[in-house]
């Protein structure tokens, strides 16, 4: 298993690794990964859900009931629902976003993929995503899983993160660099 020690040494990494092992044994890695992606989007898109998983005043039982209701609405698989119940009973729901990222990294490493997080000022169309994926594949020598986000603050260009490396060709960074050079 090509897990980096950094991922599996952390608390979220240990939970993600355990979930990956269970999903792998049962042949549900793809389903669980899809469930976690859906859940991650729900957490990012619903401030109330994000607040719920981080609220230490919510009892274990109430947190378990609430997260199970969310899992039902999102139609998550039984394995994912059981895992969320374990997180709730262990008061680890606050680590869920990090667990989702760690699981994704473990699954991608097993497939020989690397995840590239791309931020652009405007949504990329399918052709642009395909071209960028191909260029990054050539550069990295491995399959690329692209996760695109939009941040109008960068003004234009792209910011690409692959692991701990970042390629920043955003207009905001270029303007900041130019401003610093002009200050002397």
C-alpha cells in the first residue's frame, strides 16, 4: 500500500485507512469514495451541516441521529452510514472533512493517480479540463484526477496544487509580484 506515513499517522488518516481497508475487502471502494465526495459537497454547501459536525455541545446520540438522517437523504451506502455512526459515537465528526480528503488520497494512490486541485477565476469547460488533465498527466507521468474549483479573487489564470507543490499562474499573484518589484 503506497500510503504516505503522513496520511496514516494522523487521526483522520487512521480513520480513512480503516475505512479504505473495509471498503476494499468488501469491494466498495468506488461506492464509498462517491459517498464521501457527495458528503463533502453537502458539508461545503450547507453551513448548518458544517456547524453540526463541529459543535461539541451536540450529544453523541443526537449527532448520530442527525448524521444518519443526512446519510439517508444523500442515499449513502450502508458501509458509509455505519462509518459515520462510528465517527459520531467517537465524537470524531469534526474530523470528517480531513477524513474525506485522506480517503480520497489513499484511494487515488492505490489506483496510481495523483489529485490535482485546480482553481480558476471562471468555471472551466469540458475541453479545457481535458486539455489540462492531459498536460498534467504528461508532466507527472501518472493518471490525474482533477478537482476544479472557482475563485473569482484570482482574477484570471490558474492555481494548480498537486500534493505539496503549487503552480500559481494567477493574475492576482502576477500583479502582487509586479507591485512588490515596483516598490523596490
